[in-house]
């Protein structure tokens, strides 16, 4: 009996070696040196800081502050995603070829083509700038506080949601929508009776996923003055208060777990 061998082992080994050869200059360029964490001084400082995590901070005043900032963080993420939705939905419809009447002949007219490309370019520009950079800009414009975080999430998520919504609507079966348009139905009717029914679950799932991502983003935005749990974490880290850091990390995990649970229930409900 011949021993079993992977018939593609040469190709797999070659690809693995090529991957390592490409990774080495990248690691060198980024000065990635994880062994520094094993230095005696680093290990001692890390152990002292982690050791101060327990017990988590449970002072009544801090817990009230934690509850208020947690609610503010969720509100910031929800408001930002909601504003992003208001802008992303019409932009996604303009960027969707499946809703174009002129495309029914096989080739879209010059005017709709230019409009579609301009909308797609706008979506690319909005999502190319990270939320953190938008937040830094708005902190300068409107000052410290959640307003800058809401606007930063709204702009960035307009680009993300609009781009993915358009791709989802175009990836489905376009025959039903095209049939309605050929029979004289409007674009809104084609959207509501043809495209949405077959793509509603995927659209809803992605929207809830982006809301979960927005919660994490709103925490990060707090480090640049946008308020919420991130600002509390920034203060706790600067004071090396391990108890507060531990409590905040626990809240982060609970918020993401709650968002994941809500997403799962919605998928089950609309599946």
C-alpha cells in the first residue's frame, strides 16, 4: 500500500516559502519586535499593572459614571449609524445599476452612467477616511464631546453602508426588477417588490453588524475627546488605575456581546 501524500505539496510549500519571504521585509520595515515584551523590566511593569485589575472598580460614584458613559457610547453609535443610513440609502439607490431604466437596453446612457460613477466616487471618498480622522477634524470644528463622534461615524458609515448596500442589491436576481421596470413600474416599486424581498435579510444583517462595529468605533473615538467610554478609558490608563480599566474592559465585552445577541435574534426573526 502506497503512503498517502498530498499531490499539491510542492505548490503549497512554494507558496508558504514565498509568503515568508514577503513577510520578512514587512516585519523589518515595521520594526516588529515582540521579544521586547519578554524583557525583565517590561514583564515586571506589565505584571504590576495587570495585578491591579482585581478587584474591578465598584465604587458607587464610578458605577453611575460608567452607566452614564455606556449609554452615551451606545447612543453615539446608534445616532451615527442612523444618520449614515439616511444618507447611504439614497446614495446606494443612485449607485445601483439594477434600478436604472436606461440600462434595460443593455447599455446605460451617458448621463446616468456619469451620475452613478460620481456617487460611487463620493462613497469611496467618505469611507477612505477613518472615523478617528473624521473625529479629529470635528473636534476642531464643534469642540469636544459626543457630537464630533456622531458626525465622524455618520460620514464614514455613509460610505461603507452605501457601497455595500449597492453591491448587495446588484448581486441578487435582477430579472424581477427589470421586468417591473419594463412594464412601467417606477424605481421605488421595483425596489420594494423585487430587490428588497430577496435581499432584506442580508441588508438587515449587515446593518446590525455595522452598528456593532460603530459601538467599538465610538469607544476608540473617546480617546480623541469624543466622550463616552473611550474618554473614561483614556483617563484610567493615564492614571494607571487597573481597577477602572478592568471594569471598562468588562463593559466593552458586554456591549459587544449584547450587540451580537441582538444581531442573532434579528437574523433568526427575518430568516
